[in-house]
C-alpha cells in the first residue's frame, strides 16, 4: 500500500496513476500545484499550453477525447482514494478554479478530499514560512 505524491506534472501523474488504478492499492494522493484537468482553458499560460499539446501529441480540437482521458477530474468514482491538493495563492500555471471544481466533484461523489492554499507561495515554490511555525 502506498501514497502517491507529486508536484506540478508529477502531481498530475500521481492523480492519474492513483485514480485509474494503474497503481493498485493506493491509500491516498497528495498533489501540489497540479492540473486536475488536461483540457485547455481560456487564458492558459502559453508555455503550459504548448507543453500539454506536445504531451498529447495532437491538438485539443483534433482529439478532445484524448484530453479528457488525461484529465483526473473524469476519474472520480467510488474507488477514488483520499486526495489532498496543495496550491500557492500566487499560482500562475494552473488556476485555482480547477482545484475548486475538482474538490466539488470529489465532495459530490462522497470521496475524501482536502485542499490547502499557501498564502505566500507560487507554482513550485514553498511558502517563505511554513504554516506550522
């Protein structure tokens, strides 16, 4: 049994692996600054858009089902393990609305989910002072 942990792209991989059961017996997932959808959104940070299209290998217009398949938010079901999402208040790559929508879907499905936003943090950077000090 294990807990999957990752940040940014690694957080996305932890979510996909733990939610699609490609990693059996996942006890939980901790994802920091991770996208909960792979579907492109308005006002996306251009380097992120380019990276996502490169990873998918096709444009979203040409392969919307592929982008959906790469989106953790569509794998929420009765087997989804507990998930903790961590984000910085100054996140510039993956907007907080993604995390909020994911949390709402998890709650609607009756799954365990937690979310924390660090006030003085941005994408991939820890807050200047840990919240427990």
